[in-house]
C-alpha cells in the first residue's frame, strides 16, 4: 500500500502542531518551514482538517492553528481520512462487488490486499497524535527478532 504525500504531510503537520502548539496558535508558515512543506499545500490541507473538525483557526496578530481536540484523543486515521486519503490496498473501488479486472472479476489476491487495508486502518486507528509526539510508536508492533523466530523451529526439530 502506498500512502500519498497528502496523508503523510497532513500527519506530519498535525504532529508538529501538537508538539509546538502548547503555547498558543501556530502559524502555518512556521510548520511549513520546520517540516519543509510548501505553505500553499499546507493551506489546502488545513482547510480540509478544519472542515473535518480536527483544527481550529485563530485570526489576527498571533493567530494560527490549534488542535480542536487533545492530542491523545486524535487518531492518525482521522487525519488521513479528513484530507480525503483512502486507507486501502486494493485497486478495486471501495465497497464495490465488482473487481478491478477487465472482466469485472476479482483477482486471486483481492482478499489478501483487502485485509491488509483493513489492518492498516486498524493500526492507524490505534495510534494517536500523542503517541507519535511522545515516540510511543516504535516497537509497538512487537515484531519478533530473527533469533526468536528460529528458536521455536529448532526446538520443534529436536
């Protein structure tokens, strides 16, 4: 699955806002500079994030953006969906019984990719902006190290 620039940049900007926004509104120009994202692109993303109820704008001198909810209540999946980024791994149209093949059938691996998209959505729904800000994401998958994987096989062979 490929997550587009739109989704990645929206998450980067929201994490930046959460990290820097504890003192008040943050100007998009500051986020753009820190994250090396085009200001005009951020403006488009933040219009969608505001419409989605994830940020609030403050006008005037010292204005900018604030999170609309606490960082620990804001899920990464909400950010991605607010900027119209679908979380799916298949070529098929979401919810369509027709497949992506020319005969409208589904390929043999359709269910595999469909479930991958579901797992990605579940994972991104379980991670909050606060988790990312506080670096609680790395290692959260509990992936086993190669040595740990080979030990049970070796024991079973004996």
